[in-house]
C-alpha cells in the first residue's frame, strides 16, 4: 500500500486528499491548521469539478447563487454603473462559497470515505536517502517516511524549494473584510460587484456561512498605492466602504516561468506548483479543478510516474494561459491614467463578448 504524505492543511491539501477517496492508500496530512476567512467565487468549472470530486450533490447546501455581475466606476463618493451582465441568461451557473464551509465539507467527505492520519506539525525539510524512499523532517526533529509527497504548502513551502530550488516570488498587498449590514445585503442580493476607484479595485459578493448571509469584500490597491502607509486612510475616506473592518494580507505569485512541478516522487499542487494573480477569481477554482483531474488520473492510470507527468503537462499549460490573461486584467483594473477610456470601453462590452471571455477562462 502506497504511503502518501500531503504537506499542508488548507483547501489544496483536502482537495488532494479527496482525489484518493476510492484508492487503497495510506494518507497522512501534515501541517499546522490555518484560520480560514471570508469566501471565494465558485465559477462553473469549479462547481462542476467540486461535484465530480465529492460525487454527490450536497455541495448545493453550502453555496450561494450569483446571477448578476455589476461593474461600476467609483469616484468622489459617486457610483457610476458601467455594465450589468446576467450569468443566468447564458445558462452559466455561478456561486460563492464560504472558505470555512468548503474546507469543512471536503474534510467530512474525505473522512467519510477513507481513514486519514493528521499531524499538526510544520515540515522543515525533505530528504531522499535512497531511490523511491522519501523522508520529511518536522519542526521537532522527527522523521516521517513516505513513498509519495504532495506539496500543498504554498509558494514559500519546502516542497517548492525541493522541486524547483530558489524562485523569484512577487508579493502584493490585498485587503479583505466581511459585513452583515442588512441594507447592503438587500442591495447586493445575488450580485457580484466590481468597483474601479482611484486607489485600486473592489470586489464584493454575498455568501452564506452557517445559515447566515454575509458580504465578502476584497480590495487590491493599484500600483501607486501598493504598500502605501496611507491606503487604510484612503479606504476610510470612501463612504461606500468606510464601515468595513479591513484586514491586511498579501498574495504571492511566481515571477519566473515554471519548468516542472514534480521531482523524485514529489508533486507540487495548488500555489506550491503554480500561482498567478487573483483577478480572474480562478486560484481556488483551479485548485478544485486540478484535484478533480488528479482523481481522474489516479483512477485511470497505473503508474504514478505517468500520473505526475500527465498532471504536470496538462495543468501547467492551462495555467500559463491564465497567468497571461490575469496579468492583463489586473493592469486594466488597476490603471490610474486613461480611466475614462477604460470605463467607456467596459460600458460598451456586449453581453456575448463577456460570455465568450468567461468561457475562455473557464473552459479553454
């Protein structure tokens, strides 16, 4: 029986574990538990992959349906609507989901199907003493052996360093917040909202968590205000968003072109393997989609070498395309000059053009 060690304890880790629920394997998840916050968008590709991954329709109980995408320009405390797009008019199923509920849902699904070991420790190194035999060193100097290691420990994790060595990582500032303001909940029912501003762009949408409805807010400063000491004061000066209790964080992505995501029975997954900017709302969706694809490979391929090779080749090709598109979208969202031209172009987007763009992101 293969001994598989999953390093990490997040959405990536439990998505990967879900890929093996029909296999006779010994799985251990090792990593400190992370605090989850807020929500994520669940686009049609992610929703479809999630249903395949868990093999039931219970996921409908934790998602919130989004039918409208509204794009606004916000200046001088005035909102100008640029474009409204309705997902349901094109039969596109779009949702939001609480990160906490999604991870708990995956954990329950895994534990209902297979026995899994959990170790609440950090990993500090990977050692290969002989071909095909790996060991992980924990923060208390304990060695844990494995036949296969799947790295879900992020851009700065030990698995990334083991497979790829030193990588140039870009770090950018992001602010997140949630609200249960009743007036805003009424105004934003089933609506994904994108607001351009002089300081950056805002994304907001409702989600449910333990039978209560909230609004998830994300703000990404533009280039002029990245890491600015004044940005929180700027946010408080915008009346529409001033009540939000903003939490500062960061997102990371690789500056270098990735060459491989596996080496010596170590496979990189999620952000550890390939990371790009979040402007397409596809980072979380791709994690779920990749786990579903890995599940397909595991169930239809005899060799783990072949599984890793196919997974690496096919997922990296798609993510290179997404990275390029996301970079362009991020520049467009964050421009501080020619904003009137951008707003004019957005307001003239046809519904069919937007539908075609979304399908290219989700399905190509």
